């Protein structure tokens, strides 16, 4: 309690960790590191699960530790944070040292150039996908075991819909209820005008839905399995050869995913847990693309991924839209939603607070809606 009070954390010390939100768990982990009275603390992507207010809180804690003489090693893919919090910046690429410079001498574009190894003039690819008729409709979606309440919206063929909101606003719960991994209390869904139920993941996959989850290590990857097994596990029926599975076909499809996603891995037999977070995310994306989904649900698809890999994932998302797929994408990064999406749904307190045109809105308007029912 004393430590939490010192750090300004509003968390009951008796709360079971598994019942906390991802951001609360992250703040408790930070408190644990501080509790050691360490002389050097390494923060590895500490803000990947935090809201903007929590990021500000974390920076106050870091500045307090710095004032007490603690050395901080801060690892992040978010350049704005790096430039704001650091005295000196070291850039790595593909496991090798690239440069070390005083933060005051660097710009965001210079960091991106050093990270990627080339000029990246635009952080987001151009939106060139045509938007068609209504493909998916959700009406009055209400969850049984979370506060998601009465959410209705329509998504068109070839449209990328963003879902914004503060942590705990119901963004993840919306995707989980659509995909059937969380229990709906009531609500109706239609695909191509026909009613669908999506009562569980198996039925959702059969109906052409795919869900890339928020926490890839907990609910996305099978850490003890290799790249091939992780890539093909959601589409095993396609590799049947009598009562067996065709190794040849599985290897071919995995090769396709590795090439299409630009996955950096020594071999298909490499355990997925040994890959970087960005490459793990690309494997999961490849897995879902092999199911040939009509509606792709993405929960924080670029969390903890470097700027070069992010651009590749944005290109994949926009390519799917060009093919007439519908993409519904949750993100905590508002510039990402504005740069990639066509329309943004804003969640607040488990309800849909409003929707905005991504090409004609501002971060301030989105934040105002996100606070509406919070």
C-alpha cells in the first residue's frame, strides 16, 4: 500500500492479478520493479498496454526514479516517447547496433530512417480501396458477462472500421462478442443480409470471421509449437489427405505466409516463442489469412511492433480491403486509426458513443466522445 501510494497507483493490493485489466497489470509490474530499490531498471515496451493518461503517470514515475539517481533503459517502438523521455538514444536493427546519439540531436524521421534502413516518407500507405455495399450488420449487441451494452453498426465491403476508446470502454469485448468467444446476452448479426449466430469460434470461422486477439502471448500463439504448426492450426481441414495431414501442403502454405508477411525466421521448424513480437504477430495474421476470412477482427494489431513492421501490416490490411474484405480494427493509437481507417466507432463505458469519418475528424473529437459515458 505504501509503495502504491508513493507511485500514485489506485489499485487494491488484494486484487487477484488475473482479474485486472492489462494496463493495471502493467502498472503493478512497474511497481514491482521499483520495489527492489534497483539502481538500473529496464522498461521493455512499458506503454504498449497503457492509455494516454497512464503513460503520463508512468513518465512521472520515471522522472521521480531519475531524480533519485536510478538509471533507466527504456525500450520502445514509439518514437514520440523515446524523444521525450530519453537523454541518449541507441537504435537497433535486425539484432545489430546501428547508432547512438543524444536525443536532442534526433528527429522522428531520422530515427525511422535508422530503424528501417531507408527513407519512410509516409507512416501510412495510401488508401486506394473502393468501398461497396453493406456486408456485415450488428444490432443491439449486449454482453452477458461484461458491460458491453446495445451496440449497433454496419460495415461495408472493402471498408476498414476503427474502434477507439479508453481502456475498459468495451472495445475488446465488442470484437469478442462478434466472434463468439464471449457470451452475448442478446443482439443480432447479419452477413450479406443473412442472419448469423457466431456462438463460438468454430462457428465464426465457418461463417468467414477471424479474430486477432489483443494479448498475442496469452491468447494468440502456441509458444511450444513451431512456425508451421502455428500458421496452419486454424485451417487444418484444408491439409487433409485421408485420415492424415499433408506435410507437403502445410509446408507450401507456411512458405506462402512467411513470404507474404515478410516473417524473419531461420526455418519453419523454429519455435514461435523465439521470434520477436512483430514476427509472432505476422505469423498469427498469416494463420488467419489462410482461413480466407470475409470479416477480419483485429485487436491492437501493431502493439509492440517496430515502425517498419507496422507499415507492412498496414499494407496487408489495406490489401485485404482492396479484395473486398471488411476489417474491424481496435487500436489505442489514434494516429494509426486516422491513418488507416475509413470510419471510426468510439466506445465509452461499454456503449457506442458515436462514429466519425476518419478523413474528417480530429483526435480531440475522438477523445471527447471516448469520455462521454466513462
